[in-house]
C-alpha cells in the first residue's frame, strides 16, 4: 500500500512533456467529415457538405438537397439542366437548398446557437449562403474547393468573417 509520503514524493517529481502529435489538425478532421457528409447529397452536378462547429464540437451538419418531403434530385429531372442554367447563375432556380443553408436550418430547428462558430464546407460558399452565414453569427468559414461568386469574399471582408481555403 502506498503511503502519503510516497505519493508526495512522486508528485514533487511530476513533470510533463509534449509528445509528438500523430493526431490530425481539427481543420483537417472537420473538413474530412464535411466530405463524408456530402455523400448524402443526391445532386447530379455538385455534392456539397457542411459542418457547423464550436469549441471543436459539431453543432449541425448539412448537405445540398431539396426540402424535406420533396423528391430528391435522383428521383426527378434537374430543373437547372432542363432550363440550361450554368453553374453560378440563377441560384434560386434549383429544388435544393445548399449545404450551408441546411446546416444553419438544422441548428435553428433544434434550437442550437451558431454565434461565434466555424462552418466547414467542401466548396466556397455562394453569396446567398454568405448572407445566411453572416446573420447566423458564424465567424469563420473553412472551405476546400472553389465556387464562382466574387461577392462572397467581399461580404465576408466587410463583416469580419474569416474565410480560409483548406489545403492538405
């Protein structure tokens, strides 16, 4: 049985060291999860996943999909294809909500505050999503792939939302 004196001696010599980290960064971890979430999307053109995170805890996830109860993209003809609408134009003409919109809506639906959080998105947000991100109080955006909407960066700069392109 250990005595109090033995314990005291051990504690006097207590020291720590920083081990070599074999754990991936939080940004890498959450971006990898965003890519996993996007696999739920049924979009024919661009699968996008998003995670809202605060203090390294996932608050909400989203992927691009039509609203609940509406046929998914693999169950109906793509309205954008049928009307010949190119990527980055007339974003409102689509059955689906964007991944960022769905992640924010899911947080709201379940009463989860997003103020001060980070959103990880597989693609750079469009300016419509940028408006929602700003108004949801999200302060940091981490994305991997590009998207053709220069208004996004302008809006984030003017509202002090940090946007970082993730590279492995």
